[in-house]
């Protein structure tokens, strides 16, 4: 009888410990999440959106421990232009000059670690893959209930997106497009 009680107690402790430290997958509601981009050139800037295809955060004890997000690169739109100019720029961004969406339809961010900084803010380390090129990235992410937000600065030249880059081409003058572009990400869970 004592042996049964002891075994039952040990089993209960193991189950509770496992449940207490279990990772929980927090799925993103892609239809209500947004990604906006801004790219700058010598003579101005353009902006638009990219759709999130899928995503989740891994949570342990209500803290971020990992995650993965997939962006649908074929969904790139331009929001600051209309008509023919809008169509031309969207087509160019989807071409091999930029993101080559026919060969590379998605981009992916994998969170490899996150450290809580307090007040819902995390320092995040991850791997970003664009055009089959993967590089580490660090950023702050702010959690607020069932939403999260961050701003990423990405150096496109690291991902073989070189069109109009002053880092690779000389004498571009006012045709130079800056290497860094910004993503403003708002996630809903």
C-alpha cells in the first residue's frame, strides 16, 4: 500500500512538473496581423505591406522562448503609389532584381532565444531567411496581452537583394536605393 502511494505521488510530481514547464504554441491570427515595409532611396521613399502566411510563438510559463513566422513574399504591395506606377514597382519588387518571389515565395524568421527585459518587452535573437540566405538578427519585441509588436531594420544586401545598392554599384547618383529597409510588425493572437 505504501509503495502504491509513493509511486502515485512520484507520478503526480512528474506530471505536474512537466505541465508546469510545457511549451505552449501561441498561434498568430494572420488575417488581423500586419507587416508594413518602408524602403528609402536618395530621392524619397516607398512603403507597402507584406502578408503573414503563418506564425507562432512558443511560450513557457507565459514567457517567449521561441517562435517561427513565414511571410508570403508574393503578397508584396505598394501603398504610396497608384495606377501604373504602383503596378510597375510591385512587379519590380517581385522580380529577381529584388525578392525573386517566383523562386523564393516565402521569407522566414525563426526566434532562437528571447530574454525578458520587463514590462512586456523582450530582447529577441533569431535567424531571418530571405532568398535562401539566412543571417542572425536581434530586435526588441513588445508583448501586450494578445498582441505583440516590433520594428526590424534589415540590410537587404546580406540577402542578395542588390539592385540599386551603393554598396555594390558605383556612380548610381540619385538612383541609389539604401540597403536598409524597415518592417513594422503588429501581431494578433
